[in-house]
C-alpha cells in the first residue's frame, strides 16, 4: 500500500504547483470587467437626448515631407481618445496598489465599444508598429476609457502660392465621426488640445503658434446628416532665408552686372553684347530652375514678378545698346558726309563771315573746326553793336550755296545726333549722353522697383496671416 501512495502524493503536489503558477500568471479576461449582457456595438448609456462625449488630444511628434507638388504633408503623432463607459465592472484586484488606472493590451480594445473617428482629408492613415501595433487601452476607476495610439498620416492640403516664396500655408486636419451623427456622439478637444514637439524643426518652414482649434458640425451629403467634427489648423510659414541667398541676391547682382555695359565704349561691341546676353541667359536659367520647385499654377506668383522685373531691366539694357549703336552709326555717317563736303563749303563760309565782320581774310567768329561742324558765334544783323551770343552747332550741307540764316545749319534727320553745348562750346553726341544718363536712370529705377516690391509683398503676407 505504501509504495502506491508516494507516487500519488508526488503527482498531486506537482499539479498543485502548476495550478498556483497558472493563476499567478493569468491574463485579464474581457469578461472580468465587462458584464454578461455587454454589447460592444451599442454606445454607452447617456442622458436622454444627450450624445456620448469623446475628448481628443494630439501630440505632434514630427511633421515632414511637405510636398508642394502633391500638396500634402506627413505628420507623426500620438492621438488619445477619452470617453466614459458606465457599463464597466472594475474589481479592485486589477489595480496595482496606489494606482487609479490599469493599462491593457490593444487586443482588449476590440471587445469594447469605441468611437469611429477618421481623418476626413487624409490620403493615408496607419498605426505605427514594430513587433506589434503601438496602441493601448487604459481603464480608470471612475469608469473612464482612454485609447492611445502612435499614428502616421498623410494629410492633403490646398496650398496657395500667390505670395511664394513668402507664402503661408494653412493646412487643416479634420477629425470626424464616421457612423455616429452629432446626436449620438460628440467630439471635443481636451484641455491638452494639440501639442507640438518643442524640438521639432523644419527645413524651409516654421510652424506658427498657437494652433487654431475648432469644434464644428459638418453636414455630409452622402450620409445625409450632421456629424461632429474637430479641426486643427497648422500654419506653415516659409522661411525666406534660403530664397534670399539662392534667388534674390544672385538675380540682383546679375542686374547690377548688366549696368557695367554703360561704361564700355561702343567699340567694344563683342564685350558689351556678351555681357548683356550672358546676364539674360543667367536669369532665364535661374528662373527655369525655380519653376521646378513648385507645381505649375495658373496664376502669377510673387517670385514671377521679381524675375520678370529683373529680366526686363537686363532686356532694357540690351535695347539701350541697340539704340545707341544706331545713333552712333547715324553720327558717323553725318560726320563723314560733312568731311567730304568741307572743301566746297569753306570758301562760302569764309566770304560770308568776312562780309559780316568787315575783316577781309579773317573770321573773328570762327572758334574752331571739329570734323563735321563749325563752331562760331551768332551775330545780330539788326544791331551791329550788339554783343555776339553763343549759338548751337552748325553743320553745313552740300546744298547750302547761299546762306540765308546767320550761321550754317545741317539737318539730316528729325533726331539731332550731335550738337554744341551753349555754355562750353564743346560738341555733345547723343549716344554718349544716353549712356551717361543710363548710368543713373537704371540704378534709380531698379531701386524704385525694389522699394515698391518688398513693402507690398510684406503687407500682403501680413494680411494673409
């Protein structure tokens, strides 16, 4: 009898130890906190006619991939939903000593009633996971349920680029109930609201603070009802530093470089043309590269106005060169004709001046001969004693055989390409005067363009924010 008792006793002790160990390592079953008649498809009971209140809070971990071509951005965040579930039965032994809550694995969430929010304007939404999904359910002693999850979402955003590169993009995230109307479930922001990671930094943007939160009701045509909706607006302010260094400063220097052509003589035609054409091609290449950074839009952007203004200034400098070259050609033509007719005209002028001054063999009024014209002083015929006055340049023509006006005048065209200064008596050529004037006018006009462009752009940016 004794030999049979020892094996039986040993087997009983082993079974008892395994039973104790299994009770010590047991997992909380859903039926421990849920009543037998619990139906997860039914929302928690509320006062008559009152919806279930679900509070939301979001902690933004990172915002990246702000894609202006697809007009969307990716956001990584922790999202929390909190609501009251009065049907829970929470025994004291599930709470650790000193705690007022217990955290359960995400599998327990499938046995509970839970709201069905979704991102109305999202392209992709998913819960982050490594070995398992990063989500949890927390039960509180006061029968409050909190669901937390780490999520990735790609949010669509209708971007506007009129003020690019000083644009401010306001991108909302809409959170709405999918199945329950606002009479059944109501969403609202918790006290925490939406918080952004203080270490978050973006390359080209700055997230404006504070964020604007709204609680609205949206009418859905496809579901024929009003549904509770939460909205958070992210304000992405583009940082101008990158474009100042890469766009505005180089384009301004290219425009200033084109002004050097006004100091080059017309004899340096290859250098002057090469300089202006190179400046124009540089701006066109720069503008083409900038257009690749943003999608093609049907309206004019602020950067388009800047680049168009810069190209107009360079094109105007190129047009100025063409004008002065034509004037110089006309001047040289007139000068050559005057030199050819000079031997026939000199005796006529000499006899005429001798007759006026009464001095044979000399011309008291002739100051000098300079190529295509004669510098002399005009004598008043009606008053022989009146002093001589300075007169503009006189250019003889081959057809002027009989002088009928005091002095000699030649007009080959409507536009006078050369004249004598009344004060100094020096010959002044029109194309040289245009070059000198351009050295002042072009920088002054560009400065005016800059002083008008930036204040208007800053005011519009401030108004849009």
